[in-house]
């Protein structure tokens, strides 16, 4: 990969330079290897965003199901916001849809760790795998009860 030194020492300058080269059609001068890696990295970031938002949503659904006495406006609004943000993210990135099952599994693993920390309930209080479908988690009418 060409342009290693600028790529590694001044990423912003490198990015501006590469964008300029691409806009002017000077592909032979562009650092194609690093450009390709950066584009792939952007895709991975979109998947991480989905997993992170799902983890927050699943955490609050777990707390809703397992601590009914603590339900409140804040949890309800967090669930509503995450549902909207996830729907919007998927609308903007429809190619993430085939990743939903894996993203849900990753997010649920994160959510149960956070739920154990935030609720002080033991890990075995929570189901080992996500008890809700993706469709349920995004359904604004869905509010879980303890299973």
C-alpha cells in the first residue's frame, strides 16, 4: 500500500488528499489499498452501531421484564428512542438486514452483562439466549413480562 507514512502520521491530511485525487480522477496516484480498508472499516462501524443500539434496547427490555417495580418514564423513553434509531439505521443501511440474527446474539451478550451490573441480579436470572425476536424488540407495542 502506497502512502503509508502520511496515512499513519496525518490521517486527516491523507484523507483530504485521497478524496481530492479521487474527485479529479487521478486513481493511479491514489492509495487504493488504504482507501479500500477505510471503506471496509466504515461498513464495520455501521454494524457496530447496530449492535450497540440493540444492546441498549435489549438491556432496557431486560430491566423492564425483571424489575417491574422500577419501571419508569426514563426506561420507556430509552426503549422508544432506540427502536426509532435502529429502524432509521436499518432504513439507511438495508444491507445490514442479513446480519440481524448475529447482531441480536452479539447485542444480547452485551445486554445481559450490563443488566447483571445495573440490576444487581445474578446472571442466571436472565435467559441464556434472547427471549424475543427482532420483530418483537422493534414493535412499539411490545413490552415484555418476565419469562
